[in-house]
C-alpha cells in the first residue's frame, strides 16, 4: 500500500469514528431531553437548568466534531 492510500484510509477511519461518536452524543442528548421533560412535567422544575447546560455542552461537542470531520475530509481529498 502506498503512502497516499494509507493516509486516505486513516482519514476515512477517523471520519467514521468521529461520525459514530457524534451519533452516540446525539442519542445521549435525546435521552437527556426526554428525561428532563419527564422530570419537568412531574413538577421537578429544578432539573431544567442543569439539563439545559449539559445539552449545550453536548451540542458544542457535536459541533466541534463536525468541524473536525470537515477539516479532515478536506485534508484527505487534497492528498
């Protein structure tokens, strides 16, 4: 295997891993939304703010991974 093929293969594996992590983070965020809404409807209003903060952190993590995938994809296509 030549060097550009190896770089492309490693890039694709990294992109696949990052996309899988994004999918897991989004599932966790959906679970958090469901749990927070259920808690709020049960009358436990104190859980809304921490749930919103954790959801914002998860969103920023997904956004960061998106930029990582975008940059890595551009680098792999360039080689």
